[in-house]
C-alpha cells in the first residue's frame, strides 16, 4: 500500500501560525488579521500571499493542528489588494499555545465566509432581510443599500416629528464580550439624533451629517439588550432624516488578548506521485494526493483493484463481473480500451490515466465529485455517470444496454453502434448564472426594456400577493421607467456561456406600483416595487445549506445560503431534520450575496 497525505487536497500552498495564549480566553476565541494579495514582509497581523491566492480571496481556508476546518469571516476586502479576516480558534488558548494553518491556491474554490458561525451575535444585513431583530416605537427599521461595506445595512423608516424608530436584539452572553458596530446619521443637527442603548441605558448619540464611524463596548456576561433609536424633535428635518447601522457583531474579549506570532514561510502542499506496475495477479492501492499520474499495463486476464480516496469520499467495490471506474476531478484527459475485470476509484485534483492490452469482460465508468458516497454493482450492462469540469470522453462499443447521464461544464461526447440509440444526454453549465430585469411596455403602447439592477427582493406568503422590489443603480433610466408606468416587473434567471444565454426564464413578476428615487451624498438609485396575485400547485422540496435556524411560537424558520427560486408557499419543505409546510418565503439577491428565508405555516 502507498499513502500520500494532504489534509487539504486541491490547495497548493499554506502558512503556519502559532497563536499565543491569554488567561481566560477559553475556546472559540475570535482573532483578527489582514491578508494581503501581493508581496511583502509578514508580521503577526499582516500576511502576504505573493499573488498565489484568488484575487477575491475565495480560496482562503483555515485548519487547526488536527486538520479540522476553522470558521472564518471576511469583514471587508478589496479584490486583488487585501481582505480583513476574523477566524474562530477552536482550541482552548487559556493556558497553552495552539497552531493553525492558512491554506490558499485553489482557483475553483468558493468562499466559505460565515459571520454567524464565528461570532456570538452577528448581522451584516447582506441577507437583505431583518432576522432576529425587533423593530419598535412609531415605525419599524428596514434594509437599505447605503452600506458601510457590501450592499446592505439597516435604517429607520420615515417618522413624524416627535417620533422614535428603534431596532433591538437581546443576547445571552456566557462570558465577557465586546460589541462592535458601524453607524452613521444624516439629520437635523443636535435636535434629531441616532442613539445607542445597552439595557435601556444610553451609551452614545450622534447627530447632523456624518460619515460611517466604528464603535465598540466591553460587556459583562449575562442577558443583554442592544437597541438603536432614531429620535426626532417637534419640528424641522434635514439631510436624509435617517440613522444607519451595519456590521453588528459580539465576540469574546479578555485583556490582554491572545496574540499571533510571525507567520511561517509559504509552503507547498501539492504532492505528486508516479506509479508503474506490471501484474499478473490482483492489485489494491490507496492514494491521497491532489495530483496522480498512474500507468498500468497488464498482458493477461487478471483481476485488478485500485482505490484512491480522500476524507470526503467513502467508496469501496468488490466485483468479479464488471469494471467500475470512479474519478472525482475538475479536468480529466481520459481514454480507455478495457477487456478485463477492473475496479478503480480516484479522488484527486488532476488525474492522468491509461490502460493497454487487457483480457475481456464488461466495463463501466463513474465520475463523481466529492463529497460523495457512491455504491453500484453491475453484471449485465454499462452505466456511465459523469460530473466534472471540461472533459473529452469517447465510447465505441456494442454492449447491449447503456445508461448515460452527463452533468458538467463542457463535454465532448461521441457514441457509435447500437449504443447511440440507447443514450440519453443532458448537459448544462453552472459557471455563470445571471439575473436579468425587464420592465414591460405593452400596457403603455411601447417596447419592453431591460434595465441593469444591483439587487432584488421577493416575498411570497400563503393567501397574499407576491411582493417584488428591484433596486436600479443611478437614475439614468428614470425617463424610460416613467414611460412604462403600467408595466410589469419581471426577473429572469439565465445561464450564460461564451457570450450567449443558453437558457432564460421568468422566475418572478409583479405589477409596477411604486417608483422611489433615492439620492444620497455619493449614491443614487431607483427602487421599483409591486405585487401580483398568483396561485401555486403544492409540491415537495428538499432545501440544503441552512445557515441559521430559529423557532418562534412553535414555528420553524430557516435561512438558506443559496435560494431555491422554485420554492412556493404551500410546498412541503425538508431542511436537515425539519419537515414543514412553507408559509412565508423571502429572498434577496445582489451582486455580492444571495440568501433566502422560509418560515413554517
């Protein structure tokens, strides 16, 4: 047996860090530092990755000394320049140091930044909805686009003179902590103001025209209520007449805090292996590596078994009458001419695979992408399943019976003989998904117009009309919108490849009702809203990637990282261990984020 280890297959580089302990820090302490894209000299809190990571920092991953992933959050970033990172340390660092690793260098990785998993209390409002907050007083708070960083922040709605608009949240803190947030106000100086309270005691207030400002407060353990209130006096208004908050988070805090040492040098995590064998008996191998080159030559009818696995996949076969080939990769040059019993499984970032001159039985190929569990036994036909990146695959065979399912970015697939009449091919691309907005013009005797948008929000509830809100950056389309005052708002989802839309369909629509032009000091936007009454046929839907769950008055609510745009009120929903009937569905999609919430009926 040959074993080549890599705790993060597919990631090419890493740096090591020894976290210095501090009395009372305990487990789950959050620590902050800056990751820089370019070159420079590392310090304890500034790391330079020498252009080896993705420009949007989506491939950053953090592991503890046992190889387990650590939760992290990107507090802010400038692509190609820097990212402000918080990482949650799993180990107890009250009395001893611990080692963590930063992995990077994977151009197919997707960011796993998750503030909710890192902090005791967190909201950057990028979900586009207020979750866990209570809005009180005269008018509630809402989501708006004048964010400190990202797309969204929270603000009060319009209130009358002598009015108050508040937003608040309570939290049970097990240990001493620190609250941090960003805030700003645009109001009549002195008389109208935004105030902040802890347990009903005012801590600070701001008034007039100001920029975003950072605030922090050290807080003892216990149940705490945090409240922000925009307050107006009996007359006069100025500026935007609003207060704003963003990036609210509560983290552990001891003094002095744990510290970082100087980061270790850049190391290469890629392991390469070349293996050659000539066999006349059975073969069993296990490989763990991001890159494998394997050549096998057999000149007699024998049984060969090769298993290559990583922690995400458990795949074992013991066959005597079929050939199974399982490959989990992003790009495969794959050719074969097989006439023997073979059992092969590979999990690797890159695989080169060749066979020559082997004896005669059935064959099959399975290509799956981790994490997966795949078990299959064949005795009378060929089954072919492909799930990978760009690939060229050719079959020329007359075996009776063939099932083929393809799901990949790009496949060149050719068949000949009887197989070509027994094949079903389905191809799609997941690389680029677009959401497009059209305002129809037929009702106003004019043409439809497609308008660029920065975000949209939708809310559906059993028995109520569908609500749709669309935000258009700038004001250049104001005339075209006015000319279509009786139009319909339509959101389409499309797949785009090589500059052309492969598929395009309307996913939600509403009749235009209101047009609001928002003008700030630096930004302008137009918000269109409307409703439409629709009826839906109930179905059963499985939702994945729940990032937040709550139960209120016995009703379940889930926040889903990736919206299911086909979910409708009345559907039976299964999320993890919960199964319930969907009542309220809301989702918000922007250029930076997408999220959905579904609540039980």
